[in-house]
DNA sequence: CATGGCCCTG
DNA sequence: CAGGGCCATG
């Protein structure tokens, strides 16, 4: 018995056990923290606005107004503050252009908002913010005027209310006490955090309170004035409610765009449920390491046991200095047979494919939808079936994809677009401006495809051509392409089996007798070799299931060789047969045509 | 005959 | 990794 080999009690079990030993390594998520989910002013809006005393102004109108004000303030804080002076240069390619866009947008119907945060989301928000603000501003002014009228009409007493302009003029505390909304304020607070429904319900609440107040005040007024007051109030509140609602919708939709934007780094986006999907207490086992503590970049795509987030890189990428942020660890192996991983993948796929993979086509989809050209495919289908869309419009797809594909291929060795954000900004611009001319994404397989194929090898050693077709939606498959890709995997296997055989023989010569003692760990030479081959740059977290398969393969080779079967010319066949049955499901994320982009960074 | 896998070679 | 030959399947 060689004590140097760790024991794998049950080879066929939870994949995440294998790598445990290496589970430490203090990678700190801090750098990402800064760049990632931090800058979301809008996320602060709720709290700041709620803590604002204005909220409890008993005068309902004032309250609404305060809300509007708050929202406006929030908008000002939003990612692209139009505030002069500190305009983030990185995000504004060219100011004149932006201004033009804004102008243009102003003429458009205000609808769009609820339309879906889709592709145009980013731009929409950019222009939407200011636009909404201006609308609000107008409304505010109107409100002011109306209020003045009302107050004049009402009575001098109103003067004490000092409604004029100061939304914070009044002492909120007294107000609070008066209507005993102290506790309610809290409720509202929590409501607000709930999201849209909360906001809506709050609006309702205000409406209710309106009624109450209305019954009180008006009796002091002459009937005529009272009627007028009521009408005005109604109109006012109605208008404001609408405005507020629409603004809220915008605010709530826009951020979602941003969210998805940084999806991978924004914790909130990752359903907490995600932590559950880990294998029955086992997979995550001794990894109570809360998700929060882990580099969050890894989470979203992690559909699997996070068991080994860290085993990650015992190896460091030799040549290219990788900033921590650049190590996305896109995916944690979803143990082939790990249940529970599916939902996560799906979610991830939805999110990513919408904003990553299909962002480009999404762009087109957007156009399609907006431009109801009769001949185009039913937009619903196009919208609903990204893949379909891609297939239906290969030309468009290639046209749009090419530019940035080129770009990334050219820059293959350069730090790659760190995130979607970049793509949205810079690349989108590039895409929009580059001529489609030299684009023949066509039947060509680019290095990205190869890389992706290699990564897929971690999950499947014997992919069917259909599977390949499914996972390379941006490839126009033909006989040639298909066989080339099949050939790739054949080559991958070859290397893989060679390594396995070599390693098995090595173990034998090392005196190992029990195949069960053979386990492929992340710090083993074998793993190093494999990783080097399939995951050069080490920017992908090799899934545990692969390690398990590798271990098994190793053991099989060991058995065969030590049994002297290698004298038989086709002694490997049985092994192949075994291994060929152990393919795992490939994470949905790989279906994203742009997924490999993420990994181009070496 | 077509497809796909393995093997060997460059 | 690509090519080409060989072989097993269907």
C-alpha cells in the first residue's frame, strides 16, 4: 500500500469528494469585489429614499412628490450620471453621439419601458434616465403650480403647510406621530425593498390614505373650492401616480438590465436557492464555505457542488499574469449524475444566453420586434427561441458576430473583454460600425470553437454529432465541419488515453497494487498534463466529474495493464467502452455561442 | 454506401 | 492537430 495515494472510498460517488485535500488556498475575492457588484447606486436608492423623512409627510401629495424627488435623485445617482464634471469617461464613447441619441429618444413614445429589458436595455437606460428625469421635472413643476392654485383656492390656513417647494420643509416627525405611521413607515420600508409589488402596494396605500385625508380637510372649505380642490387633487394624484408608476417601472426594469449585466458578479442575481442544489449534504459537505465567502464570479455558473472552488489552481498560469478578476472559473463541474444541477444551469443559461450569448442576436431581435415587418418570422418565436433565431438568420448572425469574433481572435493573447459590460459598450459599438464585408463565420471553426470543444471534453469524451450541433449554435455544420469536430474529440481522447496509460504504467512501476488507490487529484502530474492540454491557461475550473472519470480511467488502465491484457492488440477497447458510457451532461452554458469568448483570454 | 472511431504519421 | 487508412456499424 502506498500511502501517497489518497483513497477514494467510492469511486462512483460524489465527485466533489475527490478534490477536497486541496481545498484551501486563500484566494481572495476582494479585487472583484471592487470592480464587480459594488457600483450600484440604484441599489441604494431604496434605503436612502426611505430613510428620507419626506416619506412620511402626511400630506399625500407631498408624499408622492417626495417620492418623485427621491426617484429623481436616485436616477441622478444611477450608473451614468449626466452630472457634469464626473461623467465616467469609460462609459461614454462620444458625448455628442450620446446627446444626439438622447434627443432622438425623447421624441419616441414613452412606452418601451415595460417592453423588456432585453438587448437595448443598456442604451435604453442610458437615455431613459435623463428622459425620465426631464419628465419628472416637468411634472414637478406642474405639481408646484397646481399646488399653489389649490392652496390659494383652499384657504390661507394652507399657508402653514408651506407646501410651496420644500419637500423637506416640514418636520417629518410630527407628521409621523400624528398619523401614527411610525410603525407603518417600517412596513413601507420593507415593502420597498421587496420590489415592484411592494411599490405598487405602497401606491395603493397612499391612495387609501388620500381618501382619508380628503374626508378631513375639505370640510373647512367652501363647497365650490372644495370641489375644485378635490378635482385638482384627483388629477394631480392620478397624474403623479402614473408618473411614479412609470418611473418605478423604469427604475425597476432598468436596473434589471444592469443586474443581468453583471449577472455573474451581482450576488443578488443568484438565487439563494443555489446553495441548496448541492448534492445531498455530501457535495457541499464540508464546504459550508458560504457562497458569499467565495469568489462570487464562480457562483452563478456553479450549478454544482462548490466543493472545490478553490482547488482551482494549484497551478498558476505560468506565462500570463492573470489578474484575479480574470479568473472566472466559469463552471464548476456538474457531476454528470448530480441531480439538482439542472435548474441552476437553466437559470444560468437563461440569464447568460440572454445577455451574453444572445446579446447580439438579441439586438437584432429587438429590431425585429420593433420593426413589425410582415415577412419576418413570427416575432414571438424569434424572441422565444434564441437558437431558432440564430439558425433562421445565419447571415445576420454572422454579420453581427464576426466583427467581434475577429476582434477577439486577433486579440486572442490580449486580456479579453472582461465582461459583458465591455461587450455592450465597446464591442457593440465595434459591431455596429464595422463593415460586414469580410465576414465569413461560415463553416469555419475558429480557435474559440476549439477551445470550447476542449472544455467540453471535460464533460463528454464521446459527443455525438447532434450534441455538437446543439452546443455550437454559431457553427454552420456540414459534413466537413462535423467530422472535423468529431476528429477533434478523437484527438482529445487520444491524448487523454495516452496520458492515462502512461500514468497507469507509472503507478504500476511505482508499486501500486490496488487500483482503488489511484485517484486523479488536482495536484497530480496527470491532472496537470490534462489541464494543460484541455484547459491551457487554467481559466476553467475543471469539473470534479472529470476527475472522477479520469480516476476511473486510470484505474481501468491500471487493471488492464497489471493483468497483462496489454498484450492483446485491442486491449484498450473495453476501456474505451466503459469510458464512453460515462459522459456527463454538458452545462447549458456551453450552448451559448459566445461562451468561449469568456475564455479567450489566453 | 455513409458514418464514426481508432491508429499512425507528419 | 490534420490526414489518411482501416475497420465496425447500420
